């Protein structure tokens, strides 16, 4: 599926991904449902995408905010990491120093027992003596912490395997700390299997019923011996609550500062971009008003910076353009007045010359053959001169904007009949047959009958003159709010680029070609002005050696805008369409198998370039015809490479 054309250029780029989604949705199972979902997702995003594409200030501010946010996040992570590392390093250093002193005191107390401990040991009460000593040791060591740390003691192998020592059999800790749950198993293994001091980060967990929540801590442990010489593990648990609160405070501070910095940078970017974008927007608005014809518009210039110099240059350019346009308008006005005055002034002597020429022409039977022939030539050239003078007067009215439209409901079939009746003598002389299609139903439109008849007469006469003796087909159609008349000939056609120039004044495809009907070279120029006066289109199509087609499209109701034409600009019997139909017929024949029969319509298209009754489009295309440009919309098909060179003359040679 090919995506349709966008209206302003702004939708094409913004929805490029949408076309791919639609293409995927068409080929997927449940395609209609997926397309509906894609459409529902895209619809609310279209206004935002349009604003994003059209507002450079928004894009710059958004980019500044995103980059500022990235920088603030990167700096925040670096600062928090450094502060966290510094706090933990300081805590570890202080904890190791504090724990080393505690380990030394504990070992010293075990090596030099008190008098009561010695007496109890003499009484052989080792178990009770060691347990009491351990409880006393834990309380004494923890009393110096003042909530700065807690102390826990575990028997050798506690938590890893059953203790083999007969000295310490229980775990004890200060401050309602659960020593088994607070000291990690990995740390216990390290302390049991190695000598020295070990540390790790863990959580202090309290016994049930205290209501205290676990808190992060640094645990430092070492293997020591009690008063009986039995090993035990002594651990210091240093809470990290203050460090965590400090780190959280730093995080909040950095986040708050980062938000303020990002917002401040966004505001600064908005102000800076506004200073640049505002003059650009003013220049764009003034340029639009200048293009609309308000040539007195100028930019307001303040200061001496680059923007001020841009404004001065813009104003100077606008002033020069205004002067040039005024000069051209004055020159054009003088030219129109000159043409109008000359045309009017020529009418009086032309009338006198006409009267004298008529007298001479009526008396030509009394002259010798050479003089009689001169009288006939004089009368013919005077007729052509009168036609040229009338066309010049009509062109001057169009240029001066004085042409008026007397629109009334008319049936275009009657106009076509009058035109064909007038062109019959020339058609018989050329051996051309004029055929009319689509005249079974009324074709009603509000139009000026005189001007429409003039347009159609010009088209039909040109088709007969340049049709090389082949048939001329006049097709009528009506659909929606438009009516159309197409004149098709099968002459030498139009070469590439000629279909857009055929409406120019005095243009000829071949200057050496004679005008057998005495044309002035202004017929199509006046015809296209008549079409524009109706709010319609006059367009041309042609291909070398394949003839041409001129299409007149008028609104059914006056002042109604056109959205399309009921007749395609390229006829169905064109070379490209017939080749396409033949290819489709060949494809269908190949699909049908050896016994399949070719399409009869393709056979007829190959034999006869004029179908018996070409189909007429009965509905307007949804988008306006891309070639429907008033006056100069056209499409020319180039001659294929396998054919001979095109003839020198085009259909519009003398139009």
C-alpha cells in the first residue's frame, strides 16, 4: 500500500513511520484490527508532532533540557559515588581503629584475670566462670560505645558447625542484638579459618519484641581466646545510620539543585532562542504578507547586531521588490493600455478598409484573374485581421480584469452540437469524423454559453485541423459538483514539454507549419482565461504519435470550488493504458493455462485505438487531480525508445 500525498509537507515526514506500521498491519493476521489500533494511537499524536516540527523554539528548549538533564544526572552519580566512598572509607578507618582497641582490651582481660576469676577457676567452675566472664566482657566493651557500636561474641564454629570447645557454648550480644542473624556466615567462616581482623557490610538485626527495624552496619570480627584459653569470636557492629542519613541528604540536595539547574537552563535557552526566533518569525510573517501583495510591509529594526542587519537587508530587499513590481505593473499597465488603444484605433480604419475590400471583392468577376485572386486574398486576410483584433481586445479585457461572466444554467450538449455543426465543413474537408460520447444524459452547469462555446469551438477546430484526418472524439461527463468536456484527437500528438506551453500566447509547435484555418495564435490563451473566469480548468495531455486530449472542467454551480474532474486527463486508449491492459490480459491468460482465452477487451484495444464507448468516470477522485492546475496543468507521455522519431509538429502547432 502506497501512502497518500500529504497536504503541507508538514505531515509527510512526521508520519513516515505510520506508513510502515500500516504496511505491517496489512500483512499481519487480524490486519483491520491492527490498523484500527495504529490509527487510534497515531491520531492523538498528530497535533503534537505537527507542533514539534513547526516550532524550532520548542525543539531547541527540549534539546537543552534533555542535555542538561543528562549532564546533571551524570554529575549527580559521580558526586554521590565519591561522597559515599568517602563516608564509607572514613567509617571503615574509624571502625577498624575502634575495633582494634576493643580486641586488645578483650585479649588483655583474658590474659590477666581478676582475683574472683582466679578463685572460681581454682574451684574448677570453668563453664560458669567463662560464661560469666564473657557476659561481663560484652557489657564492658559495649558500654564504651554509647550507641556508636554494638558488641557480639560467638563460640568458635557457631553458625558453621557444632563447637568443639567446652568453654563458650552460647552467643551473646549487647543492645538486644541478635548475634547469629547480624553476623554474616561468610564473615564467621573467615574468622574461624583465618587469623587477623575481617570486616564486611551487613545489617544489624534485633531480637523479637524490641520493635526495632534492621539497619545497615559495618561488622568487624576477630578470633580471640577467653580466660580458659578457649577460642571465641568477638565482633564489633558499627551502625551506618548516620552515614545513610547524610548520603540521603546529599542525594536530596543534589536532586533539588539539579532540578533547579535544568529548569534554569531551560529558561535561559528559551529566552536566548526567543531573541533569535522572534525576528525570524516576524520576517516569515512579513514575507507571507509580501507574497500576498501587501508590499508596504516592513520589519521593525532595533539595535545594531546581526538580527538588526538582517532586518535592514530584508527591508531593503522588500523595498527593491516593491519598486520593481511597481515598475513592472506600470509597464504592464502601459502595455495593456497601448494594446487596447491601438485595437480601438484600428477599428475605424479597418471598417473603412473592410467596406472598400467588400466592394472590390464583389466586383472581382469583372477583373482579370490575377486581380480577382488578389481581391480574394485581401478579403481573407481582412477576416483574419478582424479576428486578431477581436482577440487582442478580449485579451486586453482579461489583463485589465474587466472581463465579466454572465452565468446561467445551460446544457453543454446544446453547446457541443452548435460547435460541431460549425466545424462540420472543415471536418468534411479534412476527411475527419466527429464523434460525441456521453450525450445521453443532460450535462447542466451554470456558465456563460458564449464563452464556453468559444472554448469548445477552439478545441474542436484545433483537433480537426491537427488530427491527420482521423476521428475526433468529444466526450461529456458530469459527476459530483463538476462537469467536463474532453476533445480527443489521434494526430501527431504533443512532444514532452509542449502541453504546458500550448496555452502561451502566439506559441506554435512548428513555426513553419501553416494555419489553414487562419488562426491568430491567441485561441487557447483566451480559452484558458475563459476557463479561469468560470473557476474551472483547461488542461492538455499528449503523447508523440498518439494524439492529444484537451479537457475543460467547470463547476456545476458558479463559485463552487473544484475537487476533481469526472473525466481522466489521460484517455483510456492512450499507449501506456493499452500496454498496461495488454499486460494484464497476458497475465490473466497465463494464469488461465494453455486453454485459457485472452481478454477480448485487450484484443480490441490492440486492433482499434478508439474503443466503442470508453467508460466515463462517475465519481470524483477523493484527492484533487494532481494535474488540475488552472491553465497549465498537463501531462505529456514521451515516445518509447523502440519507435521512430516523433514528427516535428505537435497537435497544438497553431493553437
